[in-house]
C-alpha cells in the first residue's frame, strides 16, 4: 500500500481562503487487489474513489494532476507526489513529474497561462468566466502565480481594500514583477508601510521601479519607504513619491531621511519628489534642498534623473541650479512648475554653459519672460551636449503676448541648437575643439605671445652695437614672425572650411542611384517571398487556397503589409544610409582640418623657437620646441606645408 499526497495545502500557494480552489488533496492507494488498484482522492469538500487496473493507469492520473496544477498555478512545483510506494513506481513517477515541469516551464502558453489561472479563480468564487477581466481582485490574485508579466500599471483608478490586499500578497510572492505603477490610486500610509514590509521580507523580489505618486502616503509612508530603500541597497532603481502629501510638521525630518536613504542606496537612478515642498518654513525647505545638492555632488552619486516638478520652489530652485555646474551624475532634470522667473532662467543659463553631463532639461511653467528664454537660448549656443529640452509652451505663449519678436528669436535659437546637438556625432576631442573655434583661438594666442617675445629680442639687438654680428639671426627671426602672422590668418579660414557642410553633387547622385538599385532589388526579393508563401500555402491547404477569391485575398493582405513595411521602414533605412555617409564625411573633414591646423601651428612654433633661441644665445645650437636633437624646422619646410595646404584646399573643398 502507498500514499500519493498532492499539496498539503494549496492555501499555501494562494495565501487567502477566499480564492481557494481546494484546501488539500490526497491520493491514497487504499488497497491492491489481484484485478485492480483502489485509489481514493480526498479533498476538504468530498472524497472520490477510483479503481485502476494497473500502475500504468495510476501513472496517467499523476501526469494529469501535475499538468492541471501547472496550468492553473504556473509557479507551483508539485515535486514528488507518491510516497511510501514501491521503489520502481516511485522512480517512474518522479521522472514523469520532473519532465512535465521542465516541459511546461519552457512552453507556458499565452501570457504564461494567466487565462487558465484567472478562469480557475473565477470558477471557485462563483463568477462566470469571460475573456475580459470582470473582477480586478481575482486578476491580481492570478498575477501572484504568474511568471510571464513583469509590469503592473494602475493610474487614476482607486483601489479598494480587497484589491490592495491581493496586491500586497502578490508583492510578497512574485519573482518576476519588475515595475509597479500605482499612481493616484487612493492608497494610504498603512498600505505603504505594509508594502515596504512585504518587499523587505521578500529577498527574491526583482522589483526595481516603484511609482506611488499621487497617493496620500503622508509622513509614515515616506518613513517606511526610506527604511526599505536603505535596507535594500542593490535592488530599487526608480522611485516616484511625487504628490504624496507630506505634512509641514514632518517635512523636514522625513524628507531629509528619504534623501539620505537615497544617497546610501547606491542603486537608485531615478527619483521624483515633486509637489512635496509646499511648506511655510524657508529654513526647512533650504535644508532639504541643500541635502539634495550634497547628494548629487558626491563623486559616487548614482542618481541620473531628478524631478522636483510642480513644487513652487521659486527662488529655492536656484539652490539646485547652482549645483549643476559641478554636477557629474544627473542626466535628466525636471524643474517645471516652480515659478523661478527670469532669475532662475539666468541661473539655468549659467549652468548650461558649464555642464556637459545633462542630456534632458524640462522647465516649463516657470513665469519666464522673453528675456529669460533668450538667455537660456544664448547659453545653448555654447552647449553641445544637451539633447532634449521640450519647448516651454506655457511660458512661450505668455512671453509672446508682450514681446513676440524676442520670443520668436529665443524659440528659433533653442530649436536650432538642440537640432545641432541631436545630429552631432561623437568627434575626436581636438576636432570638436576646432568645431567650437577653441582650437584656433588658443593657437592664435600662443603664436602671438611668442611673436611678441621674439620681436622684443629683435628690437633690443637691432639697437645694440653688435647688430651686425647677429644680422642673419635677426633676418631669420623677422621672416619667422611674418610666416607666423600669415599662418594665423589662415586658421580662421580652416575653421570656416572645417565647419562648412560637406557637399558633393556627384557623390549624392551615386548614392541616390545605389539606394534606387537597392530598393528595386528588395522589391524583387519581396515578390519572391510572396510567391514562396503562396506556393507553400497552396501545397499545405490546396482546398482552401483554390476556393474562389481566396488567393486574391491572400495576395491583397500580403501586399498591404509589404506596402507598409516598404514605405515606412525600407525607405527610411535607405535615406538614413545617405545621411550617415555625409555625416561621416563631415567628421573626416573636421578631423583632417584639425590635423592640418596642428601641422601649421607646430611648424610656426618650431621656427619661432629656433629664432628666439638664436637671438638669446647666438653661439649655441638651437633645437625647436618639440623637435628631436639635430632636426631643425626650416622656413622652407613651412613654405612647403603652406603649398600642401593650398593644394589640399583646392582639391578637396574647391578653394582657389
């Protein structure tokens, strides 16, 4: 006699009695006779007796029970069901259940078997099952056992107590849920406390994004989450607690605690705290803002995105903006809805001229006039790293009423600078400096300083009695100065040439021909694919395809899909290819221009160094700056480089 025990309590799987299918099942081999085996299945509601002619039949029952359980509860593991049985039967059943679990886990079905679980829960609780969700609580309960869904989102839908309980249970069990959004769902502080506790007691949770914005979590809820963030330093990556109704009494200590916890986390990348700063105490507000500044200024700060939107910080916004100049972590900043005015816009403009880390800034609804908009736009002209700044439409509309021309100018500059930054690819540092004009300016300054120094020595020696002895050196120095001035006059031309968009009509025509040829080739391939699919369909389902009108329907359906693919994807890919080619040529053009500029400056500095050395020490051999001993850069070499430059400009860019 053996006992087959299946699940000592499915309540352990479901966690709540209300949605139980059965409390327990026992499959017991009561007795074995010569011609049959008697097995009794006992549940909390009833008992069922079965007669099996052999152990093979019993094995099929075990297989059926295992498969049924896995369909309803995909996350369950029935394991070894048969106990106190003969060794050979025990081993057979174990192998069968193991292989079934592996097979079902690799092919769980649509949405990981969610429909089967939901249908079973509806059946047990007396609801008629329909394909559309009828009971939210049961659907959340079904998610507790699901291994397919990774995100749950609920916005502007008030959750009742029953749904909240199922959510908490799901959070305590799920090993696949990664993102949870419960925005403006009517949740209270006790839910936040229990949620933080459930997550803290669930080490296998993979939840990395939590959005509880718009819920009245109050001080207790914020404190609970602060503790959770601090105790789980490696899991949470994104946290939104905007509009969670902190009281004025608890704002300072609780918000400071939260900010400190975020700093200790070392895993949180995105934080949203907006609309939690409406307090009367300026000292408390400034204290919290300075804590945030300290956080983002830390060398190992993990924070990449910060939102304090709709917080009405006013001049308090300047505390955050003043820290952006030295910021090396934040990539995205949302300061919209803070009424910072033109003073804040000026601070933002200063930060953008220095900051090279920010990629996105959102700053609408700040009472910014045309003057403030223009200041930010002018700052963007010097910023080549910001990629996205949504147009502050509310402020632009208000500014346009009083100053339409300046507002239009600001908007145009904002959009053109952002377009430039979005199209700009990563260039070598030296090439990028040339693109900004920095390279030519610094080179001109360096050459001018040495020219002044050499000219000073020439004037001194020319007025001395020994001028004849160094006449040759003076002439050499004067020639070096003339060549240096000539080279400096060429550098702005190089700057202009390097930044002129590359244009070549012949290349453009060839690329267009190539794209047309590629398009035609793809068209032929698509036709071949269509024909192959039709032939396959005809060979597999000849009776259906040969029916009147069916073939035409198939052709029309495929043609419609192909039209969308061809015109929405293929043409875009081909056009992008042409754009990429010219972008790459522009990069090469800038890089080569920078190399030529370097070559000229090196030659000029070499000759000036030699001349200065001879004037200072007439009897000693001179080695130009950066040259090897015994190698002197001569004026003839400089002239040769100028000739090469002229030839190169004419050949590549069409300059005479």
